[in-house]
């Protein structure tokens, strides 16, 4: 175990965790980020990196991949320490500091910011006994590279924001596209649904995927069944892309002895949990009126960092603007 103390340890290397690390280094804090995956970016990188994001201030539109790349470049100017493929298994309070036991080491920190998002996640899968034989072949739950589906016949099952985002991204690339949803009304953002209806996608509502069968030339037959009706449709396709949402859990929070409500951490206006000097930001943090947007998390990060440092170093003057924080950039890319 190293006797080196970090001012702030950020658990979670998604977009909010990366920005929190950059901001903490602007404040000249000694900071580390611990991320359980082998890459930074969290869900943005793992689920749909090519997704176009429209609600990041200052960017008319940006892909998930480019957003994470920009955040990494921003952080690199200040040099926070990132530890990937490393999970925190235990947090113990030892007087005025915390001891974190990870899968690789034991490390010490004066404060902690939890930015784990929804925690561990997996796709909500198609509940059909025959589905497993097609997984990672004609049946997909993730889209890493949209170009893989160019010129193909596609069916997308789902009606939420992510499913509609997939459809909007692939509509211009695919040979044909059917979108299957169990309701007549989609749950996605109104502007996205409006775009979808103007695209070449054929909307199959209200229908469910009832069967998946093999077809010739490594294609599959998808049998649709009308919800509360008797109508059936048979479609042949190259790929069935299912986006019924994700199943997530933050069970590791219990191992860390962090109080949770419905899998989330309640915080006060300082973004501080019930445990002094442990903060939470992003999707894992809960308070009245919370909106789970990346933009919200970006605003929460400086609040948590500044309040953590105020508790650690109350004699230090609090900053006003970034120009006061950064006297000279360590390095620029």
C-alpha cells in the first residue's frame, strides 16, 4: 500500500468523472480516477459511441466518441491520474482519510467523488427461447460501428430514446428499416420521433417480436404479433437490433457502505452524501428535481470538487472563473 494521499478520488470514468478530474486538477488538487472498464467513457463509449448528442452546450451536435475524445484531451492538459480495469471493492474510513481497496491495490484519499452512473449494466434481452442462438450474429444489442449495417435490411425493436437514435443513425445507411414498438406512441424525445416519421423507416406499431427463425443466406425471419390483436407479420432481415433498455445495478455501493435509496445516492446541495467528504455526481446522484442529463452532471462536478476542497482546505480562497483557476496550462494538445 502506498502512503501517498490523494485529495480526491473519483470512482467512475464516464464523461462526468472525466470532467470532474479535469476541474479538480484546475484547482491543483491531487486527483485520481478509478474505472472498472478498460476504457474511459462509461455508457457513452460502451453502448452506442456513434450516437449523435444534441444537448451538450456549445456543440450543435457531437458523437459520443468525439465527446469522450474531447473530454480526454481537456483532462490531459492538467494530468489527472487514470487507473483503468480496476474496480473498487471496499471503502474504509480511517480517521481523516479513506482507504480504498481495489482489485489491484490499496490507495488512500482525503475525499471521494462517486461518478459511477447507473453502475454495472447489461441489455434487456429478447425474452424468446430461440433468441440466444442468434446473439452476436443476426441479433444485436449494441451498435459499435454503424457502417457495419450499411446496405443491409434491418429491424429495430424498441421505442425509447436509444432505439429511435439507432433508427435515425441507420435509416440513411440501411437498404430497408422497420422499427417495431409495442405502443402506437414512442417514448423518445418528440423532435427525434418527428424526424423518424419523416425518414424511410417503416413503423410497425403496435407490434411485438414473437418469433425469430433462421432463413436462407444467413438471414433471419422475424414474426411480429399485434399487441392485443390477432394480426401477424413476417419480415425477413439481415439483422434484428433490439433496444429494450438496460438492466443496471449499483450493488457495489452496499459493499462500500454507502447509503442508497432505490439504487441511487441521495445528496445535498453540496453534492455530499450522508458520509462527510464522500460526494456523488451524475446519474448515481439523487435529489429533488434531478434531471439525468450529461449537462446536469457537468454542472454537478465543480460543485462537488469545490465543496470537497473547501472541507479539506478551508483556508484556501474559492475560485470565481476558469481564468482565475488556470494561471498557465501545463500542456496543450
